[in-house]
C-alpha cells in the first residue's frame, strides 16, 4: 500500500519515526479478534484497535498513541525525543525525554506556542537563568535550554517517582516520619536558594518531586525572584504570585518585600497537606483563601490525623505563624526542628503513609483488583440492611 493510501494513524506513526511500517504490519497481523469472531476477508482494524495493539506489545505507550491518533508527527525538540508526558504546569507542559545521541533520560519543560507572549518568554528565560545559578542536590538541576522554531524549552534532570501532591492523593496522608524527611530535604534546598538571594514563591506539594526511596527535590523556579534590593528589578515586583492554598499572609499584605519567611510559611502548608491530605483552607475562591491565610487558623491537623504528636503539630504551627516575627526564622531552623522526627538519615527511608492513609489505599486497591468478589459479598449485606431499615420504618408507622 502506498504511503498516501495508509490510514492517518499509520502515516503519523511512520513519519514520526516512532515505528516502522514493518512493525505496524506485524502488529496488525497479530491482532487478536474476539472469541468466535472472524474478520471479513480484507477487513482491517480501526486506528484505535491498532494503537491498542501496539501499546499491548510495548511498541508505544498510551501518550504516544494518543498523540499519533490526534495526527501529530513531531516528537522532537532539538536533540531531544519526547517519550511521555509528565504533567502540566502553569508555565507549560513537562515531558519525559531522551537525548537522541547520548541516550540520557531527562525532563523537558516546554513553553507552548499559544503562551509564548513576550512576557511569558521573559519569565521562562528568568527561570532558566535562576536554575543555572543554583547547584544543590535537593534542587532539580538544569541541564540545558534551547529553542526549536517558536518553541522554547528547558531541560532538567529527570526525577523518577511522583510529586508530593500526587503521592498523597493516591496513597493518603504520609506517616509523620516520612513527611518530616521530605519537608526537611526541601528546607535544605530553600536554605541554599535563600543564601543565594532567591525566594521560590511557589513552594507547594506539586513542586516537590519524591522518588520511591524517599529522596525529595524542589522543582519549578518559574515564579522565583530576588531578595533584598534586587527585588525592585523583578517584573513581578509588588504582585502577589504563587498558589492561593499556600500563600503566606505577609506575601498577601506586603508583596513589595519578599523574604525567606514567605517560603517557610508555604513549606509549613505543604507539610500540613502531606500529613492530613487537606490544604489548610480548602473552601472558596483564591481571594477567600488569601483572606483566610491572613485571618483564620486552620483546623488542628491532629483532628485530621490522630497519629500526629503534639510536638510535631507545634512545629507545623510555628512554620505557619501569621506574623513573620513569630514564625520559624530560617530554613535551617526548619531542618533542625524536624530532625527529631526522622526515622533515619534524611532522605533514605522508603515512602510510608499514615496508618489511616495506608489502610484506605489498601482498601481501594483491593476493591479495584477484586471488585466482582467484593460486589458478591457486599450486595447481600446492603440488601439486608435496606430490608431491616424498611421494616423498622413500617413498624413505626403502624398503630
């Protein structure tokens, strides 16, 4: 069959360089039809069926298949081949990629064409330069940057695992020792950045990357800015930037005076989320949340997670004090205060959830894996309870 006569999916797959025509033909020949179903002579599988088969045999991953089905053929930026999508951030999308010649796996942050305004490009460039100034094992390292046509991109080290927000969402609140280890490592990164005259301004769980063995790294300096006198040269000078769930009261009230205290408050909110699964002030608009950070006290974390000790909750409260003068003063002090809660050397322990969070995750996983059996066991119990409730109501209504 000529190239022009092939289905769009096949054309895209070959043009992209992800697959050869031979691989596609072999995948089609190996298609498994439903039991008892025989395809008509000359019948061909749909693009979606063929894509599913290629995923099944490991020649494509789901993200690649989705892109090809959408008609996309370009999977490269400069020397980097996009392998998978990692996530979407405020400034662009992040991909897992591989250097075409060196084979090194990296993360590539891309500023989309539709967001490439002069201001966005300038902000993206500032992030690149900020990362280039920093070199710390607890900060995601910058490796490269470039431009491919109208697309700007930043290349950083690839951190296997998940961000802290996703980790808590999937497995529930973390055990106190695990949360202390992760946040302590982030505090080390902040101490280094503050010493270099940089405030992060967007410390939050989604910007904390955690490996399966508990190594943590702080990422995304897209909203970072200078401290002290240099702050007046920042294009965001005097503007409230960051994520509403983690904004410090002093950042809201006085955005003209950036201090390390902003990051310490946000880190305290991050610790709160990691051990409770809740942000400090979950309801309302961004304005409502900013007002709550300035005026209200969050729910006692021990009510959400009874496994927390009073001493641990006190550290959190000191990190989240409304007034900077009453807050833990430095990131180094955060590391010191959390050290007594570590189960071992910082960053070396495997991820552990709190007993409640672990139980919930285990139940959810068991339900997914054994839902027919669960339905068989639970259905009679639910039916019996409903009958008893109905009979009780009838007896109450009868004279």
